[in-house]
């Protein structure tokens, strides 16, 4: 019963609104027709029996254009009756008119019908246009709403993907830390104990000393490789002393192995520690940047600098290599799928930290610049140069 009651309530309200609107239009028609007849009566001393229809045309056009078919017919009827009775001889009489007045009235009614037809046609066109505009407006609103919903859904999907990516990288860092510690604490200790035992055995056994020496050499090489892999996976100094110490140790080993001269400009160790996630992101950026310089840049020199204040930290990695082609530089900046996994991972880490990665390149080399927010206070800047044994620091 409630839906039916609501339906009848809407129907009654719509009918009531229509009746109110119709009353207004019919009232306007009566008012316009009466005003036209009154105007003709005021002008009677000037017109006399001439021009009985002149003052009513404007009223007919107005009513036909704005009030609709029914009010227009009513207005024409009122005006025809008033002109016939008051302004056509014999005056104040319905009968007794000659054929000239009859033909004049017929012409008035004919032209009035044409005006009403044109007005009604124009009014219906306006109504159709208004309906079409309303329908278009509603369609645009619906489309905008659907676009907003799809945009919100896409943003939610992107946010979920970013969270998943951040979680994957956090798990990857934790797994690297666990594997690195396992290599250092378990396998490394076993290899060290084996190396000691082999050294003792070589001192006691006079025969097969060559074979024992080879075994000792292999074990020492395994120890070195284990420490290197452990350090690359997750340097212990990164957890214990922070980004500066871990970066110095990594750059020293990298410079020695690659022959690339690398200078460091890092804050003093007395400065406050950076947040752990930020330190990991900066350290991975140094690893990725130096690896790319060694592989692709054909550079002989690189520099790494870190500057920080109360609110931000900025890391810059420069080289004097050949740079990258403009097309590849655009892909690196846009983060397209073929721009490389390392740069993409670096950008994803920084996005989670509200950081920004800038890449600049020309024929004189390439610059990676990372800016990220931090809550650290100012620290004293020191400069360190690390170079391979057979080179001179620039």
C-alpha cells in the first residue's frame, strides 16, 4: 500500500502543479487580450472606426509564443468578440454587421490561426530542445559520476598495488638481511673453522702439503666470497652504524674491484641516524647507481654526496661517462616498462617514502638525484675520497 500511496501522491502533486501553471497561462492570456482591447479603446478618438485590429496583434503573438494553444485560442476569442462588439459598426451590437466587417473578422481569425500555429510549433521545438538539453545534462552527470567512480576505483587499485609493492620490497629486504646474517654467522663460521683445521693439519702433515695448501686457498676464497655476498645482500654496518659507514665500506670494495675512482661527501658519523627504510632506499640507490656506471657509462670517475637538513635529505650520484641516449632518458624519466628493473625499483622505494628521483644526462655524464623527507637535524659535512690502489683521487 505504501508504494501505491506514494505513486498517487506524486500524481496528485504533478496534476496540481500542472493546474497551477495552466491557471497562470490562461490568466496571462485574459490579461493580454483585455489590455489590447483597452488600448484600442483609448485610441478610439484617434482611429475612429479605422484600424480595429492593430492593437491586438502584439497580444496574440505574445500569448501564442509563451502561453500555449489553449490560452491563445481564448485570447483570440476574447479579442474577436470585443472588436466585433465595440469597434465595428454598428457599435455595441452583435448583429447588423455588413459583409466588409465580416470579411475583416474572417481575415483576423485566419491570420490569428497562422500566428497561433507558428507559435505553438516554435514552443514545441523549444520544449523538445529543453528536454534534449536536460537529457544531455543528465547523461553528462551520469558519465561524470561513472568516470569519478572508475577513477576512484583505479586509485584504490593503484594504492593497493603500491602497498603490495612496498610490502614485497620490505619482505625482500628482510630476506636479504636474514640470508646475509646466515651466511656470515653460520656458513662463514664453519668455513673459518675449516680453514683453521686445515692450517693445523698442514703444519702436522709433511706429505701432501701441496694438496693441503690448495684446500686452504679454496677455503679462504670461499670465505672471501661469502663475506662479499653477505655484505652485498645486506651489509651489517647498515643496521649497526647506518648509511654512512655501510656506504663507505661498500664503495671502498667496489672501487677496489672495478678500478673506478669514487669520491664520497657524506655527513659526519656524529649526525643523527636516518629512518631505517630511508637508509635502505639510499643504500640500494648507491648500489644500483654504481653498478650502472660500471656496466654502461664507460666512466673513470664517480662522486656520491649526501646533504640533509631538518626536513629533507638529498643524495646525488654523478659520473663522467658518456651519458644515455635521449630516447632512453625519456623512458627512464617516464618509468616505462622497458626502462630497467633497477631504476623502477629505486623509484618505487622512493614513492613509498614520498621521495623524488630526478635523472639528468648529457655528453659529460649522468646525474641521479634523490630527494626525500626526513626529520633529521643539520649535521656537519665531511668529505672522503676513496680510490683504487693504482689511481689518484680526483
